[in-house]
């Protein structure tokens, strides 16, 4: 989701119900996560590109983007803590839902 469309989402009743009426601090963290990640990526991309090559850097960036998209899409299916517990406990399926 683009940061410019977040203002319309933050006031949406379905968003508030789904994410349990997040307070302003949580909403600020949600909105600032994208530019913070972009800033970190911009700082690291030239170093990573020099170390592993430009083509592998683009592939790595695509992989990170795909993982982020999966986490973002699954956030409406289950809460993030249970999602991460499910990923961490995949081999023995002890996650609590």
C-alpha cells in the first residue's frame, strides 16, 4: 500500500474493527514503517550491490518485497503475533490461535 493512500484507510471503520481500534501511536508506527524501510533500503542497496552484484541485489529486493506483501496480506487473516508464532513453530504446530 502506498503511503499516500493511508490517510483514507486510517479513518475507515472496517480498518478500525479489523485492527482493534489502534491508538495514534500504533497508527503512526504503521504509517512510518514504509518510509523507514525505504530509507534503510536506500542506505544499504549500494553496499549490497557492490558485495553480491546488481542482479542478485534486485532479486533479493524482490524477495524481501514478496515476503512483506505476504505478511501484509495475511495480517487481515490472523493477528501478527499468531502469524509469527505459526512461522516459528511450523515444525511442531504448537502455535496458539
